[in-house]
């Protein structure tokens, strides 16, 4: 069973994916059931769905609405990318904080022998000014700034995203790829030396999820395609896949993990 989506192939290196998720149908529920442990724990990790549901419920305790919505938005993008056979080389967990989502890049994938870097942004239904253009722009800038060393920590030092990427890719649960790990290690060493990367040399997947609540509507593909084309004309990248999701609410996911 698959999540339904529409795809515009603008050029060989530029694609836009549109997903409209109102209520969860049987296909979505089955897709979650078949993939949730792999996304969170890896292909060789714990495949006990009931235990994972408890972990997610525990993670939700005390989290504000923004974090809950962000978690579910990002999860659905990983679910969709797995459906497209992007090979996941990370766990949807933070190695450093067991009750937190992971840091660094939101995702690192391999597809047809190439690395793809993923970043997720989402907006609550209460954010009246939210647009896919705005979220995609923010996600792209975040990737660019992580790569070029301008993303800083509280002490003003560049945040190294590659160390986390190496740690995740090296785990047995994600089926380690020796060549990929070596390449990531090289990026890490260069970054630590202050030799930063340029986003034009990377494949990127910025995503935008907008929760609409009672104002639910499907994506106006023609309008969004025009807006994103204008936005991306100013971007630099090797390849770019843009994911845009209109989602009604998080209620169905909460029901699923509570079942």
C-alpha cells in the first residue's frame, strides 16, 4: 500500500512532490505499520511496534504542540521517501538524547549511489501566514548554513552536522555502507579543519508541511509550482526534490500510537 502523491518533474534535477493528507485511509495506516519500526529503529533494529508506540507516547509527554507537529511532519516525509526507495542511513532518533529527535541533518539518504540531505520545516494551523514557499526557503537555508559552517552553537562555533551523520550511518541497524561512511568521514574532517562545503555540490530534499485544521484544502498545484519555480531559480544545488504536504491535523497519528 502506498501514500498517494503527485509529482512535477520540472527538469532532470528538479522535482516537486505534492501530498494531501486529510484523514488516514487504510493505505496510510498500512504504510505506517509496515515502515514505522524501520524508520525509527533501522532495518536490523527492534521491530516491536507496540514497544515503539510506547516510546513515542513517552516522547510526546510534556512536549509543546510545535514539537509534536514537527515530529509527525518529519516522520511522514521519511515514510514517503522510503516509499520512493530512498535508502535511509540514519535512525529517526537522537543518539545523544533518548527522548529527543536526532540532531544534525534531519535525514541522510542514498539514492542511485548519490547522497541526499533532507531538512524538514512545518507550520501549525494557527500560523495564518504559513506558506510552503516560506518553509521550503527556511529548509534550504538551514541545509546551506549547516554545510557552509555559518550555523552556530550558543558559543558562536560552527555546528558540525557530519559527526552525527557518521554516527548514524555507522550503526549496524541501518546496514552500514563502508564507502558512504568513508565519504561522510571525509566531510567531517574537512569541516573540523574549517574547510566547509557549498550546497551547489549536494543533492537536497527540503520539505514543508502545513497543518490546516478546519481550513483544510488540497494543494493548488499549478499555483505552488509557479511559486516554487521562481524560488528555486535562485538556488544552487546538484539535484533538488521538494516535498510539500498539506495535512489536516495530528489526531490520526496520535490515535494510531495510542491504539
